C-alpha cells in the first residue's frame, strides 16, 4: 500500500430502475469522475426498497469488480457511501423541554440531554428506525435561537425533525450490502439530501427552496429554509407509473411505453399546448386521436404526482410563498416536457430544472457527502493525464443512452456548487458561516454546508 494525499469518493446510488456505482477524486473545487458503472434493475428493488437481497448483493459485487477493472490502478475499498430513497421515509417533529430554573448554563451536556429526551419518544415506535435528525430551533425563555449555548435560562425548549423509515427498509439493504465485500464499510445517506447538496446554492438554502427528485418509482421532497432541513418525504410514485399506465391503457410493452413517454409525453394537456402555440407564435398545433389519448394518460398521472408534491410542501411549510427560491427539480423523470410549467401553475412558485445532469445529481451529491477517504491505492497510476475543467451546470460526458450497459473509465471534471457560485466573488473575502441546526445523525449535512461556504 502506498502513501496518498488524494481524497477519493466511492458511491452507490440505489434506484428502482437503475443502480449506479461511481468512483471520483475530490479536489478543492471540483469532482474528478474516474469511472461510472450503471446497471438496470427490475423487481429486485421496488419503490426504493430492496426486495431480493441475494440478487441485489450479487449485482453489487459484479459492479464493484467491473469498476476495479475499469481503472488503470489497483485499490482497496475502505468506505462507500450508499444513497437510498425508499417509499415511506419521512420526517416527523420531536420536542423536548427542560426547566433549568436559572441554575444551569446551557452547554453540550444540556443539549445532549434534550436530544435524548426527544428521541425517547420516538424510540417507542418499534417498527421504525431513525437515521438523521435536524434541529429546527431552540426556545430559551420565549426567545428563538439556533445557538443557545452559554445561556442560563429558566426554561429551554428544543424542536427537531427526525427522518425515519420502516426497519425493513434498512434491514433489507444492509443484508444485501453485508453479503458483498463491503461489509462494515458502507455509510447510508438520504438520496434526496444528496440531490439537494448537488443542485442547490447557498442562497437557495438560506432563502428557502424545495428540491423535488423525480425518480422511477419514488419522488423525493426536501424543504430547506435558513440552511436547515425542514421536511423530507419520499412519495411512492415516479416516472415508471406513467410508463405502466401507458402499457395498461394503450396496450404497449414496457419498452414501447417508455419510448413513447420520452418522445410524446408532456405534463400539459393538449388543449393548453394548442392555445399556447397559437398565442405565442400563431402556430396551429394538431393532435390526432392516438396522440390525444397518450397525452391524457400522461397528464392524469403527472397531475396526481404534482398534487401530492404540493400537499407535502404545504404540510411542511405553512407559508410556501416565503420559500423565495421556489422549487428545483432533478432526477431522471424530471425530464418530462413542461413539468416546470405544470409545477408553477399548481404552486405559483418559481420552478427551475437543475442545471446539472438530473440522472446524476444524487451521485454527485453523495460524493460531496463522502467525508471519509474511500479507497487506498495499491499501485501508482502509470501516467498523469490532463483534464479540462467543465462547468458543473453542463451535462457531463457520461453516456446516458445505455442504462443497461457498463459505463467505465469515464473521466470528467464536475465543479462543486460552491465553486460555481464563488467564481463571481473570487476576489472578495469570505466569512465562514457554519450551518446550525444539525444534530447527531444529521451532522454530515452541517459539515457539508459549512465546507461549501468556504473558498476551499
């Protein structure tokens, strides 16, 4: 084993239609993507939850072996970060209060006791497991704060959001991972949080924003305001629901339905598309009978999905209009035509498509979340290569057309969100502003946001 200064990230993105394995090198302001392996997945994973652990473990091990063969250096795996967006995972509020009667100074011990008290209520739910907890605020003698340390109050209240899911979600995934060579080396992360890390700027997180990650069988929602995660929910539908509707109603195969959805699918009803075309350029759009039928099938399903997204946003934040930076959509199913316009119509919030390749957002976010070096080099790379810096917000050169084929030896430079934002302010001094509001399991989010506010 050789001494190394490089910081490598290795991640698995466990999706319901595709599993991605990616190896990259983390540089000061960018990610150097060294190799990406993609494999399609079927009934082995449903709605983000592993159903057939043995089959999944065999596939994961095959992908790891292919990854090792795809690069021209040898390495051992020390850590790997695994993203999961499983149906039913969501955030719930927790609260705890202490009467200190002006006798104790609020310190880490007091805050830990508050957290333990709050979690004792959650731990009564035997069928569920918590993975991350986010501090929402503290109230010290009636005054709200994110940093109560040093106070000597009469009373302190703590408010949290705990992200939980059924135990079976985690047990099944861990069973698959434990059957591979990764036993004891993996770290589970929330996929929608990773997507948020990849696509959001610091301004987004401060002013308020919703990330909607449209996957194949799940849709992840993450509401962030004042640099604090306010709500997380994973809904049980995505792009494949539209595909299946087309197979059942139009009598198509899955392959035919998917191709038709990509070619003709639109989030807006054909009558509105006709009116828009006539108003904008005087053009008369024509829809034949089959095209109208396809459009109505797609619109019916995507409107149902969007209505559920809007309900989650209103549940999470009683005044959505104060989420100044609106909604950012990502994920492979977010490519549906006019989805941005439909979301804007339903919510009256500004909506934008993420500027990075939506299918890879979760992968890039997981790599940013990787705090531990993931591999140890066994042999130096034979020669140095020159890489061209690319904008984060441009599509990478990863081939996205063959989901069923291995994609290896892909070397691309991806700027981090911070680097892209900081280019305009490179000459100005920056003040470190660590994000508050993360406790225990959610510490990774605090560390990441803190690092992204620094120049390097």
